[in-house]
C-alpha cells in the first residue's frame, strides 16, 4: 500500500526522490507535522507562500496554502497567509498579510510576531535566501528585487514556535536543511533557510495536500479537498494573474505537469 510520501513524490523530476532517499528526516514528514500540530496550543498559524515568476506569482504554493488553511481552521487554528503583492486577492476568505518588497529592519518582523503571536509557521513554495543572501529561481536567475524578505519572519518565528516547510527544488524556505545535498549537485540557488520539519515533494502543492491527508489520519476528520474545488480555485487565481512557474503561461497548470495528475494525487491521498 502506498504511503503519503510515495504519493507526493510521484513524477519527481528535480531530484526530490534522491534527496528523500538520502535524508532520514524527510521520512513521514507529513505525519510528523500533523502530530506536532495536535500537540501545540490553538492560535494563529502563519502560512508563507508566493513565488515570483516573470511579473506574477506562480500557481505552485497558493493552492496548497489555501486548502491547508481551510483544514487548519477545521482543527481549531486561525491561519494567516504571509505573502507579497504578487498574490494580491488570491486568498478570498483567509486573512492575509502582504509584506512590502523592501528591506525591513528586524524590528519590523519582531513587531508582527508580537502582534499576532503565531503558534506555528508553515511555508509552502516560498523562495528563500541562498548562501550569498540572494533570492534565485530554478534557472539561477536573481529575483531579489521582486522578492519580499518574508523568510526573515520565518527565521525569527522558527526560534519560538513550530516550523514546517515544503519545497520541491531546493531554493525554498526549509530546504536549507539539505545544503550539502544541493551543493554536491552544483547549483548555487539552494536555500540556506532551515525549518524544524521539511517536507519534500514533486510539487509543493502536493506536499501541502500530504499534510492535509495526515491531518485526516491524526485528527480523524475529513478535510481533503475535492478535485473540483482545487480546479475551481486554480481557475480563480489564474484570473488574478497567477502563472505556471515553468511554462510561464497563464493557464490551469502547475510546474508544467498535466493538470489531470492533480486529480490522481488528490484521489490517491483521499483513499489512504
């Protein structure tokens, strides 16, 4: 029988299966995440997402962030999306904080933490600084001037509360846990930002669905979204400007993968 890990690592083409095989800490990370969520007190949870691509936000990240937020509400948490202007109006009925794209003093982020007092931080496909303190995309292009320093908030939050991150390539928040792996692969885009739990998946949205499937198991509730709901939400964010992060097309697709695979992933997770 397939596990959550097996399902979210299907169709991997960016080395995530290899990373998974070499790092024990990645095993059962969605289940570990759900168990930690059950242990902590209820309160605000910051959910970080939004990856800049060619003047827009990519479709990978917001989907997972939105449906994970709905699931977190069902188990008593208050999700707050942390993003920037490229995800403007993506999140409908989820409270959202837009971080301006400029350098802020540490006190700016400390004030946000003090005001909202989040009990956990979850990042889904959010670009993070590399070892040279630059934000690079998967083509090693510098996108620093278009990327809010949201990872600074995550770094501070990680020192006080539970932190979980999801990535599918190496340049995202949380992938700093595996710097040696990416260094050996000869890329300079890899993130230096770590997290307490990092989930690796073929598509970051699928990693978020993996947490939702784990929440169903641990909390004994139904919260996995239906494909029709995900399809409708993707159509909505595309209408708001989201694009495929690989093809750069304004269309219903994520990371250039056949959109029909999304239904397969959701159905497989729902049947566990």
